[in-house]
C-alpha cells in the first residue's frame, strides 16, 4: 500500500486515512481510520478539501496518470523543507507548500504550474507578502477563523499572480499581495451569517457584501492603504452591477480585472459540500458566457495558460435553476458551507 491524496468528493466509504488530520474544530481523525458515512460528513463539515488515503499501486498509478504530476512536484518540494532550521522563513515556505497541495491538481490548474520554477516563484512571493507583522497576523487569523476563505485566497493568489505575470502587470509583488488579501474582510462578517446553512436573507447578504469595504479598512489599519483597493473592488463587474461602488470594471485597472475573473473561477472550481464543483473547462465556458460581467480577453488568457479550451460555440446547457446555483453572488460567497 502507498499513500495518495484524494479530493473530498472522490473519497469512497471504506477508504483508509493515510495520516492524522487535525480538523478546524480541533478534533483529530487518526491515521488508519476507515472512512464511514459519519467520518465523511465530519470531514465535509470541517471543510477538508482533500485527504491522504492508503491505496494500491494500481490505483495510485491511475491517479498519477490523471492528475498527480503537479502533486508529485509539490510533495518533492515540501520534503525539502526540513525542520532542522526552524526559521520563520522556512516555516512559511513549508506552510505554503502544504496548503498548495490541497488545491493544486491538474484537473483545476491544467498546465498553469508546469514545473518547479513556477512553484518556487510563487513561494518566494508568498513569503515576501507576509513579511510584515500586520499582514502575517491578518493571514493567520483568517486561517483560524475562516478556513475556506483562507484556502480560496491562496488559490486566487496562485492563479491570479501567474495570470498577472503573463499579462505583464506592473508591480507584480504588490499585486500578488493584494490578491492574497482580497477576502480578508470576511474576518469582520458575523460567524452566524457565514455559517448559515439556509439561504441568506436580503439583509444578511447586504452584510456579507460589506466584506469588501471592511477588508479595505483592515488593510489600512495594517499599514497597507494602497492595497485596500483589491479588497474593495474584486466584486465590481463590466456591467456596473457589482459592489460596493457599481464601478465600471475596466476603469479599475488590468490587475483588478484579473482578480474579478480569478475570484469567480476559484469559487466555481474549489471543493464544496452543497453542490458539485465545475471542472475547469466548464468554469471557463461559464465565464465566457457571462461576457457582460467578465472581460473575455482575460478569461481567454486564463484558458490559454491552463491549456483548457472549452468549445465556445456550444452554449452551456443549464436550466435557470442550475445556472443560478453557479452564478448567484450570495451562493458563491458562503454556499460552500451549505449541505445538500
């Protein structure tokens, strides 16, 4: 038997846990635990995106052929981050690789991260982004208070930074940090709203929307007033139907346009408990169909970098109910916590 990581939606009953898992509620699922329905529900309720399981050589080979090249590269880099030098920088490098392994699969990223060079480049920017005490404190607080917002923010940082790099965005270091902290305002949203398992009321959704201006305020207080624009404006749209300002997205700069696209792509493709996630090509297709809200040039550039090419001539075959499940802004914000 060898160990392989599976997405939470791919876990099967009777799979065997390959290493100890410390959950968000501080409970521990021990190595060797056989997956039952109760254990699976516990993992989902604690927003665990993927799990290491024991598997046979044959099954492992099949997983590797499908999506494990990227995981293999990340694990090799992680193994090099030993603890014999317990410096802050090394601990943050290990922290980056560990959390990247939860989200970086080829079925999501395609060829966006094709080799060690790209991953190390992002690792260096990640560590640099957290060099100040104010930023580091906010980042670790987000990890503790809202695990999904934390993982989603890391995902946006990875995809957005690579896209910004290939689109020649200036001041890339600053831009990458802004992407990492774009959702930090979720720290100021009441837990009873973010943890709600039913549809939000109009009043509750209006409170959720304030995470944009509250994120701007938190970054100002942390000594990064110029970075607050990423927190404030990542929900603005081409059709001026975004929030909080109803601004015209192209007037905010190419870096904010990239953030708007990547933020939604991440929300559509990250593991969720209340509905199936969209494969990368379907998420790209959906963003192309929503050309009134998202700039096609940027969506197509993302597809090009990932080598994910949906058939743009074929309209998505979704009824109104299914379409709204993937595009409703309130659902994208907290719907990942809702049970089926």
